[in-house]
């Protein structure tokens, strides 16, 4: 019935042992009703009747965070609360600090805050672990020294802003800027840096990292006052005031800065007015780029061609994007020399076809250019062009024409010899040189050195008949005088003492039909298929021993690839860095064929000759 007064009277008469319990309940009821003096008397009476727990029990209760479960401490907590409400702050704080119970501390802090004892409330909140409330009260009480250590531990934007404004009001601008920054109030950070700390570079960086219209406008105004026009243009643009920025840039001759900030993000009209200004100042290449960004491809091409060969690549990009027949004819005319009588490097025609997506024409042009490079002795350049052409076609999921593969096969056979000799694989090197020698007319710049290498390597590999045959070729009058003196006597001896024996050429199954096929031969006479060449050995592929370079996607015999990567960890074809553990595992021959000729139907079994890729993809 909660009639504690009658219960107390009955206990005094009939059950004095239960008086502490009744006093405690009576006190709680009186405290709730606001009868504070009576509540205090009852709490004190209950406390005096109860025995304080021993230290061991107090420790156990504290560990469980259950101190107030004991009646004695309930009495002490009640006395602390009521004392505070009655204005006996000293007694209330003393008891609360002695008990140090989190629940009691929070209750006492709230009571102190309610009676405007902010400093004491903050201390108790801090002890209770409520840092935000403690910091808020310290700031309210203007006790910034006490609040400062807490701010680094807080994330509340509201508190950080309060602290920042308070610091600013007291002239402590660096601390204010730090607090504004932690509160992510970037506009105020910029304002403090510019107006009070004289740190414009820091302010500018804040505007760039955390752009806002207000901050950018402040930075622009500051730059104008200081005469930093380029900066003013940049920040006006960040504020979205592009027209004003362009007018300022044009009037102060810093349109190039406007163009830099504009980048590729402007609208066509913005890029066009920049282009017109730059063209008027004879900044032709820069103006052409702006016309290109404005989608005015005719003007862009006109200006790029005025720059001559140094900007042809960009002119090709323009035509590639425009896809306009008239512009394409105009550029082709320029490249062929019909405009100025000076034919340009054929490489540009190749790039133009690539830019237009005419991969078949690009492939045909690449073959022509590679032959020209080859005839002039630039074998590496020819090799690189053909490799790049194949990669471009494969990345576009188009088949590589046989003309390109055959040209690459010949050039790669020659380039591969040096690596094979380094491996000590003279037999394979000799077979690659014999392949080159059969088309020696394609290497007119180095016929004698190449045939000399053929003789030397064939002799080393036991291919005596081949060494004798090409030694005889070298002894012909048109070549003999050009033979290096270091090798001339040896070659003469080979010619004078012919040996007709020839080491047998190893063979292995054709990867298409399984018929026996010489390793150095790529065309199978049984199934009429042309095997892709192994980029590590130059031999035909083996269906059971296949891998490929993960970069250029060209195939190789797995064992040959491991051997060459052991000597030099680079792809023999595209020369990318490559180690044995980077090679694809469990790759099938059918996947290799689909990679080189994606339009081919999937191979079935081992028979049948699939259709050859067309010359023009």
C-alpha cells in the first residue's frame, strides 16, 4: 500500500529490526514528493541503522558495477542527491566522489547543472565519463583551459563549433581554425586563415580540397585585393562564376590560366571563346586543343595542321573522333604530301587507320611500313610495329591477317636468334637463321652478316650441308669482299672441305591433326593448317605443351618459355617483364587459336583445316 509512515510506526512497536528498510523506502518516497528535509532525515536514520559493508564486499560490488544494490550505499546516494537539492553542495559532492558510482555521478551532475553549478557539474560529468556534457559545460562557463584537452577526443560538430567561436571571440585564432577544421566548417577555416592568420596558401588549399561557393568567393576577393589575378580567376571558377572569371582573365591577359582550370570540364561555348582568344594571340596548338574540346573539329584540324608534323598525332585524334569524311580526306591529303609537297612518315597513316577503327587498312599499312624498316635494317622498329598491330587487332576482338603474322614470324625469327644463342640453344638458333636465309632478300641491309651467322650457327649445330651451301653463297664475288676477316678463313675451309651430312631435324605432332611435323616447319602438308609460331623458340606449337604471354597474348611452348625466362625474365615478343610463375596454367590449344583468330569457329577434335583469316579484317 506504500503507506510507509504507518509502517514505520508499526515497526517501532512490533518489528524494530525492519526499521532501516522502512526508513529507506520512506526516504525515497519523500524525495520523490519533494519533501527534501524529511527525506534527508529518513536517509540518515536508515544509514545510521545499517552497517557499512566490508572492503571485500565493496570491491565485489564495484567490479559488478552494482554498488547501489546494497541498502547502505542506497542511503548514502540518497543523502548526496538530497543534499545537493537542498544547497549543501559540499556534502553532496563529497559523498558522490567517495562512492564514485557512475549512475550516482550522472544523477548528481544533472542536479548540479539544473541549479546552475556548471563548473561542479562539468567535473562530475567528466568523472562519470560523459566528455561531451563536461566539455559543453566548460565552454558555457568560459573555462577553455579545462575544455581544451577534451576537444581532441570529441567529434560533436556542435561542441566543436561552440569551442571554435569561443576561441575566436578571445582572439585565439589558430585554436579556432583547428576547431573549425575538426567540425568540418571549411568556410570558417578559410575565413580565419585569410582574415586573421595571414595564411593564404593554407586557405587556398582548403578551398581546393573542400570546395564551396562561399569559401571560393572569399579566396577570389582576397586574391583580387592582393593583385594575384591568376588566383582570382581560379577561385572565381571554383565559385561557378566562369563568365566573370573569363572577363577578368581576358582583361589581364591570363586566359591560359583560365584554360588550365577549365580543363576538359567546360561547355562548348566556354572552350570556343578560349580558343578564339588563344588563336588571336598565335597560340596555335593551345587554340586547336580548345576547339577540339568545343567539338569544333574542323577548326581544330585546321590549326593542328598549321603546326606541321609536331602535332600530327593530335590531328589524327581529331579526325578519329570526328568521323567526318571531308576531314579524313583533308588529313590524308596532308599526310601524302599533296598539300605541301612533303610526304609524311607512313607511321602516321597507320595511326590514322587505327584512330578511325579501320583495322584492316591499319594492318596492311603496318606490313608495308615494317618491310620498309626491315629493308633499312631497323629490325627492332619493324618488330615492335608488327607486335603492336597484332595487340591492337586482338584487343578489338578481330582476327590477325596472315600477312601480318607471316611478316612478324620472319622478323621475330631473326630477333630471337640472339636470345637463343645466349641460352646455348645453337640448334634452334640455326633453324631460325635458316628460316631468315630463305627470305634473305627481305634483309638487304645485312645480307652478308646474316648469312655469316647462318654458316657459323649451322656448323655449331651439326647442320654441315646447310653450312656448306650458304658458305658457297658467301664466297660469290658480290659477297666475298664483305665477309668479316674474322670468319672468312673458317668459311673458306667449310667451302673447300664440304661435308654433306646433316643432323636430323627434330619433329613433333602437328597441333591440329597430330601428324608428324618438323619442329622448324609451321605449315602441315597433311591437314594444310598453318601453326602459330612459338615466341620462345620459333618452332610450331605443341598441343600438349602450350602457354602464352599474359601481356601480348601470343603463344609459346611451355617448356621453351620456361627455359628462356630463366635466362632473361622478359617476354621474347613484347619484352614485358615476365616470370615463369606468371604464365597461365592449364591453357588449351583451342583457346590459343581463338585468341589469335577470334572469328574462327571452335576447333573440334584434331582434324579439318579451319578457314584462314582474311588479309583485311
